[in-house]
C-alpha cells in the first residue's frame, strides 16, 4: 500500500471543491426531480445552474 502526503491547505482546497460540486449536484437534482419527460432544461438553464458558459 502506498502512502501519499499532501499539504493541509491543498487538502482543504480539495474538500472545498468537492463541497462546491456537491452543492451544484443538489441544485441540479432539485431542478429536475419533479419534471416530466417533456420538461427538459434548456442549455442556458443548465449552464446557469452549473455557473458555466455555454461554450464550456
């Protein structure tokens, strides 16, 4: 078994990023959970939820 060491600050940054992605996932899930097949989100709505541009 290998042991990997990382600096505490880097580890905290990694946890912050995971928490941010979790928050985005929950927000997207909440937007979709009660929608039917005909209620798809537009690309603009998805990009807005994920806070990215449509070219990304």
